[in-house]
C-alpha cells in the first residue's frame, strides 16, 4: 500500500507531502496506482519548485519514496494563492485515486499551525 501525508497550513497553503511505499496493484512498471500518485506528486513538485520566493526541498532518492517541503517566509497574495491551489490540486487528485483504490492508497491530510 502507498501512504501519502499532505500537510497544509491553516490558510490552506501546501506545506509538505510525503508518499511512501508501493501500492501493490500490479507489478513494477504496470502499477496504475503508483503511476497516478507519482504523476500527481511530481507535477505538484514541478509547479511549486518554480514559484519565485519559495524555498523548496525534495527527496526522490529512493524508489517508493517521494517527499517535499515548502517554505515561503514572505508571501504575496499571488504566491499564496498558487500554494493553496497546489494543495487543492494534490489533495483532489490523490483523493480521487484513494476513493477508487482504497486498498492500495491511504491518504491523510493534516492542518498545521504556522
């Protein structure tokens, strides 16, 4: 099973995401659940890492593990809106996969005081 933890600020801003494990839906290279999780997380990583003024750390060093953290000390309204939407995008996409394949993907979202 793949487990994903999304952390968001009270204002909805995406703070971090950690995906671990292999879904086990199918063999390596054929697992549509792992593929869906990878595409959603990596697309979010690409968008967030390109935002000006946002410090971004990621770890993609091992297969079956993807994680990133976002740190934006001084946000303007535009960047904040992008980080909120990035969280919405990631949560909605992974939520849809989790609802369709609940035995292969566990999704948890927590709100963090910042």
